[in-house]
C-alpha cells in the first residue's frame, strides 16, 4: 500500500468586515502612492463620503510633504453627493496650497463644481471634454413640516455650492448670477471646452 497523505479539509473562513476594510485601505494606499509622489490627486467615479475622505487625506499628506508646491487635481467624474462635494470645495478653499484642476473626458454636476475651484489661472480642460452644472436634485417625502424643513436645508446647501462657483468665475452682480443660472444651470447645458472658457469656468484648454 502507498503512503496516504492527510489533506487539510478545514473550510475557508469568510473575511469579516474589519479584514475587508483593512484590505481595501491597503489596496487604495498602494494605488495612490505613485500619484502622490507626483502631487496628483484623481477624482474619478462617483463622489461619495469615502471619496471625500480619501481626497482630504491625500491633500493633508501632500501638505505635510510640501506646503508650497502646487497640487494637481485631475477630474473625470459624473459628480455625486452634494454634501461631499461642498466638503471638498471648502477644503480646497482653506488648505492654502495652490490646487490646479484639470478636467479630462467629462466633469458633470459636483465634479464640474470642483473644476471651477482650482487656483485662478490654473483651471484646465482637455479640448474634447464636456462639463455640466445643475441645481441640487433631491426627492422629498414625509409630512409638510418635514418636507419644508428639508427643502430649506437643501436650498442652503445649493446656495453654498453656487456662491463658491460665482466667486471663482468672477460673477459679482445679481444680474450676472441670475443669467448664469438661467442660461447654463437650469438648462443643464453640456458645455465644451471653448464654451466653458467663455463663461470663465476654466482658464485654459489643453
């Protein structure tokens, strides 16, 4: 008789949530390490709470490495959660490091808002890209009191985003702001690079 070999028949143990989160974090950090070495931050896919956390973390890491050298933010995204978009916009405003924004492919909704927040004179868009801005889109349900309260909060959020856009695009008068809202935002108009530059949403076409 030949020698028999004992096989390991223990079932594979499923990964718990902690292990999965750790694995995702390690993979994320490995993926972005090369980009951070060149001071490039990527904004791709949907902008979510996790996206926002990653971007803020990357900005802080780059600030610690060099608080003066510009950072490039490359954008190819359809946008996402308005609260998360506003959080990134606010962080870009207060970090006190030049952030050069660049749209490649498309930047819609909140992603377009981020594009406008780049350092003055350093907002770029590839010539075959498109951007689009629109008002905050929400679905409300519940009692009239609750709906009214939520609507007021969303109106404040919407104003917060567009006030930053107005400032970065040098729209100062009420007439200029209303015209921009009516002709571009409410129409949900898709703008090519030339149109975006004429509206002062970007500075350069590449």
